[in-house]
């Protein structure tokens, strides 16, 4: 499954970069996030409760930042650690570019899952994933105290 979006963040690129790497901001903005902590310079542990309609499973996992170019881009790779519904993996490319006094943020992700998660259906999981992303960027702007505007295509 692939999903993503383009957003205009009403803040300078360095401020957006710092916020993307601030666990307090991330905890406040990731829907269902119970815990997120740095375990090294490029790795995080996370625990989130995901709303899949009738079910709200809690996933714990590991996130790793790869291909890091500070204040410009990185790849965020994530892997869930064993859950009753199966395992999930995802990777997201995040890039930042100056757009006047603002920042253009482009987010593209792909992910997959096995076991019981896929029995729920790709449409439900994909829809939930996109809602998580859209909710993240809305809350991200609120946590930063700036406006985040979705951009077309």
C-alpha cells in the first residue's frame, strides 16, 4: 500500500526539521501514540494504539532514520514487534524544501502487513493509514503553533 501527501508548513525549514525530531511534539501529534523515545541517534521505539474500526490494537515497534541529510530529508523505516494481529512494516520518505518563508514537506510512504491485519482488508487498513497521516500533519502544525496546509497532488 502506498500513501502520502504534500504540505505547506508556515515555518522555516530548520524549525520544521527540529519539530520532526522532537519526541514531545511527535508524542502529541501521532494519533494513539502512547510512547516514543530515542534509543540512539538514528533509532526510536514507539508504542501506538491504532483505530481500525471495531478493533483498537496496540502496536510497539522500532523506527530507524536512514539516508539522513539534516534539514532536507530522511527515510523513516518502521517495523512492528509481534502483535496478536500480525506484523506490519512501513517506510516513509520525508523531504523539506524552502518555499519563501515557509517549508514544503513531501511525505511518501509504503507499507504492508501480514496475519490478522490483512484479514481486515486493504481498504480499511489503507484508509486508516491515510487518516493517521492526515491527522499527524494537522496535529503537527498545532503542536508547532503554525498552519499546515495540504497541497494538491
